[in-house]
C-alpha cells in the first residue's frame, strides 16, 4: 500500500461521519406524538359512533365524527403513499 492510498483512506474516514444522516431527537418524538394523536382521534370517533348506535348521541354528531375520521384516515394514507413514493425514488437513484 502506498502513501497516497493511506492518506486517502484516512481522509475518507475523517469525512465519513459528516455525510452520515443525523437524526434529531425531536423528529422521532414528533412522529410518535402524531401517531398517538391519530390513534386518540380514531378512538374518540369510535366512541361517538358507539354512543350514536346506542342512542346517546344525535345523528349530526355521528355524521360529523364519521366524516372527521374518514378525513384523518385519508390523510394518513396519503402521507404513507408519499413516503413510499419517496423511498422508491431513492431506490431508483443510480449509485
């Protein structure tokens, strides 16, 4: 091994951490909080539907809860689709 390749390897090892992806601790907590909010939202909608089926809630509240739940699920599916599309685009990139 000559000196040039050794220096190049050392420089690469020094620069490599700079190119590694950095994960901010707030990002994972934000996603976790978003998932928790989504689950809570769906549970609230389910409770409203149960109350409507037993006659404890009016029809307007039932329809409103169903519409809000449908919108939340559609939003979650759209976000998931965008993430999958981005992942597939990354896979198609030449190395």
